[in-house]
């Protein structure tokens, strides 16, 4: 098992996140073929990002999909599709996107929290093949920055205030075999 957690200087991490948040993330929704709606959400106050890859080693065709944060985020724009439960999140802590369905992708969700003068960063890789027409939520959370968790749920109904969730899977930064290459993607984030 691999543990994707590192600590860094709070000053360097804060500066890197602020600089990277100046560049816009552009996601182009598929214009043909089957699609699904997905919400990426976080409880991380310092910031999170979501990247997608075509392989389980996090090397082929990397695409940044979202930057999330509970609080102010430079150059942010709300992305909302009307998936139930959106009002449970800070406006910068959740984004909803249209994605390609019926094809498996690997997602690498990374985030950081600050405790005193230490920044804890972690990443959770997981694979997902959305079904056509599905509404999904990928929720990234950490209670300490050391153990991070992604919970994937299908949204089956609800209102803007409260969603009806059907859990699909839970993943942590304690990896099972098959995602070893993702540690390199975590340790070498893209320059924006």
C-alpha cells in the first residue's frame, strides 16, 4: 500500500496555490456521445484540485477539471448544472461539469490543509466509468490532512438543499496496487 501524504512548508504551499489559482481552469464539455453530470466537492479550506487521466498510472492525457476551496478563490467561476444538493457547499467548494460517460477515467483529487506552520497535502486516485445520464458527486474530505477520503455517490433525487445519495465507492490516500504512477503526478503538479 502507498500513502500519498506529504508535508511542506506552509509559506511555499500557500504561495504556489495562490499563483496557480490565478490561471483559469477550462473544461470543455463533450459535444457528442454519451454524457453524465458530475459534481466535485471538497471540505478543504486551503484548496483542492481535480485532474483526470486516461490510464491508472496518471500519465496519459492529463486534464485539470477543477480547483476547489472552502473560501475565497482567485479567478473562480461557479459551475452549476442543477444537481440536487448544491446548496450544501460553499460556492467555491463545488463545481458541476458534464463529462464523457461509458469510458473509464482515472481521477486524482489533491488537497491541502494547514495546521500551525505545517501544510498537509494528500491525494486520492480512483477510477470511474460514469453511465450515460447519471448524476454523480465526488466528495473529497480530510479531517487532518493525513488521511484523505473520496466518496463517490450517485445522486438519485432531492432538492437544491438536500440530495438523495446512493454510495458507489469510497477511496483513500492509502492506495492499493495499480495506481503507483499517480504518486509521480502528485509530487509533480502541473505548472499553471
